[in-house]
C-alpha cells in the first residue's frame, strides 16, 4: 500500500510540477501534432486520407517484447528455486510470443519498404 501511495504521489507531483513550471505561451508550432519529427500532412480525422500506422505497430511490438523481458528477468533470477510448473509456464509464454512473431512476419509489419 505504501508503494502504491508513493507511486501515485510521484505521478501527481510530476503532473503538477509540469503544469506549474512549464512554458505557458502556446503557439501554432507548439500545438501542432508531433509525428516522428516530420510535419503532419493531412491524415487527420475528416481529411479522407489514410493515416500510416506502421510506426505505431512497431512501437507496440517494442512494448510486447519489453514486457517479455520484464517477465523473464525474475524467472531467470530464481530459476534454481522454481518448480517444474514455472518452466512449462515459461515455455507456453514463449510459444505464444512465437505465434505472435510469426503473425507479424506474415503481415509484413517489420518490412520497411
């Protein structure tokens, strides 16, 4: 409970400090959407253009594999003390990740052409 309160406190403190200490002068450039360092051209709601989602798919893949690392680190640290069920749980998890990886390869998400 203490950890939860400390985490919430840090989050609230960061938002409040940003609101109080951040710059207040809004300009057209500052209010423009940031799109990977490029100026956004159309693609917004109601323009009739398709919005490219390739970068967002890659970002979601990064998050998935980042979560995988967060899952396996404690498993590797306590491997000697774990029961065989934990091994099969990890094998199942890797199997699910491989199915997802095969899916994204077939969809061409990792192709940069």
